[in-house]
C-alpha cells in the first residue's frame, strides 16, 4: 500500500489553475523525485500535500487517511515533515531551541540530529540568524526530522548553496535513505544528485504528471524533453 497517493489533484491560485489532475504515489522507504522546469507545479504539489493550498478536486491520501479538509498542523502530526523552500527557521531562537520546538517522540532527537549534522551540535547555542545558508538548511532538515515523520518532503533543499555544502546535505539524505525506512519526496533540479538517490521520478509539465518512471528509465531523451538538460 502507498504511504502517500495523489489522484487527479487539481489546485488553483484564485482563478488560475496550477495543477491539472496530478497523480503520484510513494511507498514506505521509497525516495521519489518530483521534477520539472521552473513554474511547472512542484512547490504547489508540496503545498497541496501539506495542507497549505486547498485542493479543488481529486484526493490526497497519507498513511490510510484522506487529507481533505485537514489543516497543515494536523497533516504534520500524521507524519509529514516538510523542509520548505527557503528554509524558514526561527531566526531569533538558538539551534537547539529551533530543534526542541519541533520535537516529537521517536528515534530523532537532539543527539541523532547532531550525529547527522555535527555542525548543528557544535553551533547548538548560536541563534539561527547567525548561521550560514547551508547550516540553516541543515537546521531546517533537522527540524523536520525532530517531528519524527514517516515522510520527509524536501523542497529545493540545496538550492543556492555552495558545492561542498550541497555535498554534505546530499550525503546526509543518502544516509537517511540507507539507514531508515523514511519515505522521501524530493524536489530538486540537480539531475546528477537526484539520480544517485531517488528510486523513481515524476516529472511535471505545466501542472500535469507528464512522465513517471524508475530512475534508470529517465534517459537523455526524457531529460532533454522535460527538463531541458
Ligand atoms: P520553481 O521550480 O520555479 O519553484 P515550481 O515547479 O515549484 O517552480 P510552482 O511554484 O508550483 O512551480 O508554480 C506553478 C504555477 O503556479 C506557476 O504557473 C506559478 O506561476 C503559479 N503560482 C505559484 N505561486 C503562485 C501564487 N502565489 N499566486 C499565483 N500563482 C502562483
């Protein structure tokens, strides 16, 4: 059974339709890449899953529940851990306070997050505002993990970061895949890194699921046609 499934999901911004019958599904322990050029609907899909955008029609189910009408905090409590685009930590709180504010019981706690990102343990008494962009991104991932989610949603987790920092983050995500049975939905434009971590991909084109397949099937022709790379 799928942990997450979207069936024929339609979403509008006012009168303007952004998602046109999006379908996708994701099983426990699976890593699914949600890809597509700019403006194709990736962030809108993530927002719809997390209850931040109303779904006009269609259904989103998570862990056996329909998410229809559920508020973001209820969806988070069911086990959706979002790492939003643009990080968004509490700037005036310390690293530790940011992490504790998100905490729910489970294997992820201050120690295990500190093992995943040792720099966060080192900087635990520092205010989030004083962290580098990469450290803030690690904190955003740490915060989502502290909720002990069943599904981690990563929206452009490495965008705008230096190559070395990107590598640290991708290595951590690969580690999550190998060591836990967390499901991961990852939005990213970097095909190279996505290839090394995702099991399957869904490519959106103008708000529609235009291509669905296993990662090895995403060949040069598909990449050129839908991603322009
Ligand atoms: P990017 O890679 O640039 O982040 P994306 O694939 O995540 O793009 P979305 O941000 O989901 O795409 O945008 C999908 C469509 O919805 C686009 O046509 C965009 O212009 C539109 N859109 C996004 N946010 C809003 C908004 N707040 N109000 C109106 N239209 C929006």
